[in-house]
């Protein structure tokens, strides 16, 4: 098991958001976590990435046999956890390429691999950038500065492609994307599907799942996973809305 | 206020100076006496003066400064301060006296003269109104500019003839050497850029030795019609140093001034910067970066006076404050009734790295024309938590992420500095000052 979340309770500013969430993700799988607004989807993604704004009250998260919650955000990233941000932050004055090279080399160093020099890095980047239609101008600009919504999301998946995580968590990567941008992003994610990697797609809408077809779909409601099933569950949700999942009925684990 | 007592050391110093040949020709001596009398009359400002509300100069007023003695410094000591490799000329002024042996004028093109102010004064048969009163290009005298004129025995005069273009910078380095008694130096720099000329000037202030020094500087920039002046001021003195500087610039028709003030502080470092846009289409950029730690106080007061129509001015000041450092920023913009189509933009940002660091910032707009665009903004804060998390979530260690964000904050101002070596060295000094890991 790559990721094992057990009975996780999380609070932010005195409000309990995750209320005993459990989730198991195997390497090679793509999971989709769906749920209405305020159900705790983004909180789950951010807690897994180590966002300092949340307090874990109880429960555990085991990642690759390690206690994930004990690790700093940067340690998690170096261990192969990657979250594509719902709202990627603009950082004026830090060059996108410089930033990504620093990130990749921090991760490579942690893995005991040789750090890449500028030439090797650019070779790697060019190949990956092309697939996500990231142009040269975007690479040389400041991180996310002046990027359109779609460019920011493409940049997130581009970073994921360069950093090659073992666990990719996509926090509403589809929100605000038009259909063309959505296809580019989905294509980028599909190219990253691999037996050595797990991907967790957090989304409000089923639409993205037409392009990134999940192995398992979970429904998150009021801080708990209330339903789990195959990809057809997403279609059912699309049809019936989230209302019918309210009753904390048989929450089927993914095991 | 017991003026006589507080200024006793200045009075005896001044009397001794006036008897010495360094005080210059008779007309100059008379000008000095008048300036000194004004200084005694006015006295040091107090925090009751609006312009000095947050900067208490009592530590300066309460200390007995002597006119700095002549001091010798070695070429080796100079090496870290020098921009000789980049410069068309480097003029070194030690304790207020130009040092011909440490200076070099080799690469100076025709049309540019760089000379000692003392020499200039001695050869001026009939001084103009301003020089006989020690007045600057763009402002009335102040207690400190009067004190400077009373005691300034030397300085640097740069004249750029019309249509002359000097692309390599001219570096003027003022070194204050501290000694057993607190020493006052009175640096003076006058730059005149003729019609359609272009010049780049680096004006830097450095301190050597342990004694307390007080640099009371006056800089005068006259930007002729269509002239382009690029100016950088670097202030980097000892932690015990006092630095009070007044820079005044007057811009003629379509003249352009780009000025960057890089300030690393001392005990008190205050910059008063005046720019008068005195011809149609004149344009000025006044940018600044200050970095302070410990108990340093850095105060910047700028005044941009839009006197004529169609003049843009841009102002970006950024500060990084660590430890218990304090900063003051006051940005005044005056738009005169004539100055229609003024386009003035002022931005002031400060990064507070500790809870004890503090800043007082105030825009001050005085607009008397109706068809103008004036904007101002201030942002004071700590490092952005969201940005830090974003960098860390990609594997970058917290210390490196902080470092990156601090560099980026400073780079925003430094990117406008044209001389590469100034940008690069400033970043290194910033790293040293803030004890950041070297990039």
C-alpha cells in the first residue's frame, strides 16, 4: 500500500473538517475523490501535502511505510508526494525554470542521484514542456506570474511531469479550465500513469473523469468517505447529484 | 535649547577650519560663515519637526564631532570597495579629501571632466549664486546642508559636455575613516550633465575603522536638456556610523534621471532626495533598496516636484528589516498648477523579518493641477506564507525558500540597476547582512 489514511480528523480554525476519513491507495492506481463544496476534498489534499494551516487531531497517514504527518512539506515532496495546487501561487522575481531546477535537484539529492546541470535540465524540461504546450516564454517568466488560469494548471502538471512523484494529488485541477485546456491537462496526467505511481484526483465535477479514467471513485461528504466504487460511480453522481450520498450508508473501502 | 553648548565642538572646529588655507578663497569663507551662522541659528531638528518625526537625531546632536582628520588608507583596503574594473574613472575621497594617488581617471573619454571641488572653488573667479551659498540644485538649504557647506573642504565635480556619452560608470567613493574621537566628514558631489549627454555615476559611501563617523553628505545633480543620467548611491558604513545625505536633482526639458539608492544603514542613515522636473517631458525614476538589522534606523524622505507638464515619475522603494531595525519612508509628490499630464507612480514595500522590526511609511501628495495621474501604494508585511508553502511543497527546504523569496523581493528593485557588478555585489552584501546562505 502506497498511501494509507486511517480515521483522520483534521481541524482548521476550530472547525472540524475531516471527521474520521480513511483511504487506501495502491501504487499503479488512479483514485478520484469527489464531493460537494465544503466536504473536505481540498483539505485532504492540502493535509497530505503538509499545509501548515491545518491541525491533525487524530488518525494516521502512512505513506510508503512512513508516518507522513511527521514529515515537513519539503520532506514529503522529496519522498515523492506532489500536490497540484488548486490555486497556484504567483511568485514575482523567481524564475520558473530556476525554481523548478532547484526543486528537482533537491529531490534528486534526497534520492542520492546526481544533481542535473543547466544543460541536462533544459533538455529534460524541453521534452516535457512540449507535451503540455508550455512555451519558452512561460519557462522564463516568474513563477505563475501573469499566467492565465489555464496556464497555471498546465504549469502544475508540467511540474509534476518534471518531478516524477510517486503520489500525485490533483486538487481541483479541472476547475476553471475550458475543454481544450482540460484535454491538455488530462493528456499530461494520463502520460504520467504508471505501475510505479498512484494518482489521486480531487474534483467537484465528473467531466475531468471522462479524460482521466479512474480505477476507484470515492464520494467525500461532511469530512468522511461515504461511498466508494468503480468509475461508474462518477456517472451516477453526475446524474443524481450529491444529495443521495448524504446518508452515511455502506462506505465501501477500496481494498 | 542651549544651542551654544550643544554646538560648542562645532564652533571651535569651525573657527580652526576658517583659519586654515583649506577653507578656500575669501568669497567661499564668507559663504561658509553665513552657512554656519544659519546652522547655529536653526540648530538640529527635533522630532517636533514634521520632517523628522520618526527620526531622532539627538544621538548626533549630543555627540562632539570633530572635523575628520586626513587619513591614509591602503589600496588593499580599497579593493573590496572598488569598481575600478567596470568604471571609466574612480575617484576616492578619504575623510573629505580627494586622494589623487588612490583615484584613477585613465579611461575617461574626452568631454568629461572629473575634478576636485577644492580645485574648482579655487579657480572660480566669480562664483554663481548657488555655490556661494552652498545651495543645491533643487532645494533650499537645511541645517545639515549648511553644516556640510561650512565644513566641506573638498569633494568631486563631474562635468559632462553637451552630446558626450560616457557608458562606463564614473565611481565616486567616499570613505570615512574612524579614529579615537568621533569624526565628521562633509562629502560633496556635483554632477552636471550637458545638453544631450549621457553619464552613469556610482556614488558610494564606506566606513573603515572602529571610531564613530558622521557623514553629512550633499549631492547635486543637474540634468540638462535631453540628457540621460543614471545614478546609483551605495551606502555601506559601520554599524556605529551616522549618515545624513541630501541629494538634489534638477531636470531640464526631456532630461532623464534614473537613481537607485542602496542603503545598508549604520546607527542612523537618512536620505533626503529631491528631484525637480523642471522642463517639459523630463522623466525620473527614483528607486531604492534598504536592508537593515540590529538597531539600525534607515529613513528615506523623497520629494518629486512636478513643475512642468508631461513629466512621468516612477518611484519604487523596498526595505528588508531584520532584528530591531526601524525604517521611515516618506514620499512626497508635488504637482504644480502648470504640470498637467503628470504621471506619477509611487510604491513602497517593506519586508519585516522579525516581530521587532518596524516601519513608518507615508505618501504625501500635493496636487495643484487637474489633469494628472498620481498613484501610490504601500505594502508592509512578512514573507508570504502561501509562497513559502508552495516552494516547500516542491521540495525546497524552508531556509532556502525564505532565502529565495528575500532575493526575489530585492531583485525587483535591483533589476533596474544597469551596472552588473553593483547588482551582484549588492546581493552578496544583502546575504551577509541578513546572514543568508550564499546562493
